[in-house]
C-alpha cells in the first residue's frame, strides 16, 4: 500500500512539472511572435525612411520650392474686403490723431496690403469707389517716393486714354515709326490687358487716373504755398 501511494504522488508531481513547462513554452512562443512583429514594423519604417533619404537632393529641392511657390502665391492673394478694412482703419487712426493727437493703435502699416492696393487701384472689381477715394488720401499722406511713382503711372494711363480717344474720333493714323511704337506697347502685359477693356472701363480707368493726378497736384500746390509763406 505504501509503495502504491508513493507512485501516485510522483505521478501527480510529474504532471504538474509538465503543465508548468508547457505554460513556459507557450509564453516564450508568444513573446517571440511579439518581438518578430515589432522588428518587422521597425523594418518597414526604416525602409520608408531609406526611400525618402534615397531621393536626390535636387528632387527634394524641387519639392520644397514648389511648396514655397504655393505659399508665396497664396500670400499674394488678398481679399478686397481685407484691403478696404486696412484703409478704413488707417482713416480712423488719422482722424483720431487730429482730434486727440494720439494714435488709436488699431491700424498698423502693412507693406503687402499697400502693394496690393497700388497694384489693383484701377480695377473697380477689386478696389471699389469708396476704397479708391480713401486710397487717394492714403497716397497723398504717404511718402514722396510712392506718391511720385503713382503720379507717373496715372499720367501714363491718362495719356494712353486720350491717345486712344483721338483715334476713336477718326484722327489720321500715325507714321510708320508711331505704328512701331504702338506695337512695342502692345507687347507689354499691361497694354494687352488694357486693350481688351470695354470703352466704358477704359473711361473709368481714365477718370480714376485724373482723380489721382488732381489730388497729388493739390498736395504739391499746398506744399509750395506753405513754403512761400515761410
């Protein structure tokens, strides 16, 4: 009887060891699978990085330049309402200075917005009538350099319209040299754009140019009068 009990006890003990060994084996297999999966994933990431790094420098540069160009283009595009608000704030700030001799602090100079306004000041779709009137005041209150450039551009537009108007009224065509100059003008992008404008829009541009010239002339006369008074 004693020998039989010992034999049964040893059998239970062996079974326990076997179960524990199986459990350890399964755990090891599971860990092995997890490690393999992690290595494969890391290998995939490394492969992607290798592909990116294998791109030629000029290809990377082209991509970066394309992005920069896209950003640059979008930065040049401005909402006309935003530009109008810029001038409205400028006008409010100016009036506040006249009343209290202090800036309201709501307006700040923006070179990009100014450039956009000057570039489109004859486009009535982008710069409305009220905005254009404020822009003329803004130009007259600005620096001499900007005012001179705007004045020269306005003169060119006014003269261009008057020459076109003469031709519309049946004036004699110019000489061969004048025709050559006319062709050279038409090669200019601005001249090409102006050529396709309707008669009404040509007249509208001329009227804006005249307003600019008259306002700048008044500023010059006022400055000259002040100089004589002194």
